[in-house]
């Protein structure tokens, strides 16, 4: 069907990352991703899932009576019907965010959506997939995220922050330690030492639920 998307899960939890960290949020996890980041914690969403109509998705989201909705993956934008889904969620009055790898074009996304755009570091093993044309499309409502795997990744992320003036383009620039790969305290101290205009963040869902599916 023309209005069908393949969905891995829809669930209600606390947002674990981004500027709305800690807020009750409905997550709509779309199936499929063209990237294979070495630290990926949602590989279960690469395949499978179940087809759902746009109307069925909206009804399931509404049943939770949320304020915030996050469309995530996988890579949501790999499914063309993600664009009308995001628009429909905005029309329904939700505060909507999109978590995207940064490898696909974000320009068609409804301007009311806060686009959380990754810039993949060298340590991700997918740095070559960064679509730098997306930077020109960023708006103040958007967020840019770096997942840092090493000191070298940190230096790379800092250079991109400066090169593109990211803190002036978006609401938040987020630096996250790759879980189990770089010491969170070390990353925090590097940010403090350099007085970077970024938000350090830990993944709240990993601390609370060990990143179990459905949380």
C-alpha cells in the first residue's frame, strides 16, 4: 500500500538522549538502515518489522497520549513514507524529533520537526557516508550529534564543530561517548578543557534499562 511503512516497534519510554532527555516520549522505530556503524545498538531493526499503515501508526501513537514523539530506526529516511509520517505527527500537535544518520537528504522533512543529525566520526566506520550538504539545510530547531569512540574521534569532532560553526546553526550540538569504547569522564574533561559549546550526554536508557528493546 502506498501509505505503508515497515515498523520494528512503537513504544512509550523516557527519551534517553538529545535536548529532551528524560521526557516521556513515544518512539516509532522504522525498520532498515543502509549503514553499519560498528557501535550500532539497534541492529535488530535492520530487518524484519511489520507493515503498518500511516493511520494505524497514528492511532497507536495517540493511544499513549504523548507530548513528544521520536521517529527513529534503523535509518527512518530510508523509507520514503517517513516524510508523510513526520508531517502527520506534526499536524496532530506532537513535539516531533527525527533521529537520522546524516547519510540521507533531510531537506524534505517538515520544518516543525527537530532533526537530530549524526556526523559520523572515523571511529564509527561510516564516516565516508556523511552527507555534508545537510549542514546547509540545518535550522535552529535541529540538533547535531557526534558519537565519540576515541581521543582521535574527539579531535575530529571538534574540528568539524569549528569548521562548520555548528553551535550557531542548531539548537544543540551533542557529544556522546560510545558505550564501552571511550571513558565518559574523559570525554567530559576534554570538553571542559577546551570549553566547547556543546552538550555532553550519556544515554539514559542504557543506564536505566541496559538498552533492552522496548525501552
